């Protein structure tokens, strides 16, 4: 199961890289059924490191938001 999560986040990171956004770190936050992950990233729009919280099942939604902002 942990392997699947890693693959999903790796795919997410690869998609963001296409938008010139570098994911520097992903940290699991919370526990149980309410797992959140904090994704730290650096983008061409901002000089400082930014972060966003996401639940695993909403990665696709977050990716679409990034594509809207950075495409």
C-alpha cells in the first residue's frame, strides 16, 4: 500500500516538473483516515518556498489547479 502512495506522489511530482515547479519535500500530516500531506514546492512565480496541504485522493484536483495557474 505504501508503494502505491509513493508512485502517486512521484507521478504528481513529475507532472509539476513539466510546469517548471519543483517539489522539494512531501510530509505526511495527521493520522488514520484523515491523512493529509504537506507538499513543499518552488515555482517560477515565487522566490520563496511555498507549501500546500492535500489529501491523497485529491491529488488530481490539486494538479488541475496547478495546471490552470502555470500553463
